[in-house]
C-alpha cells in the first residue's frame, strides 16, 4: 500500500489542488486519509478513480481515413 501526497495526486490526475478539494466536497473524488496533520491518498484509490473515469468516457467516433 502506497500513500500519495497532494502534489503526486495532482500530477497523476492532471488537476490542480483546488479542483481536487472541490471534487472531494462534491463526493466525486476519493477523500484523503488524515495522518499527523497531513493528507494522504491511497494510490489504489486514485488508480481506481482514474479507471472509473476511463470506463465512463464516451466512445470516440471513428475517424475517416483521408
């Protein structure tokens, strides 16, 4: 089990810190674990969140060959 700090989470999901915390408030992003005054995310939860986003994205229309 690996724990991630906010800079690592931001890099993985390509979102800013304020966006991540806003999504946490909305319930659309995994909440952090609070440990010793810091926030940490389980790497497995971030990976699962990204997989969920991938599975929910609309299929791209086929491109025509020129």
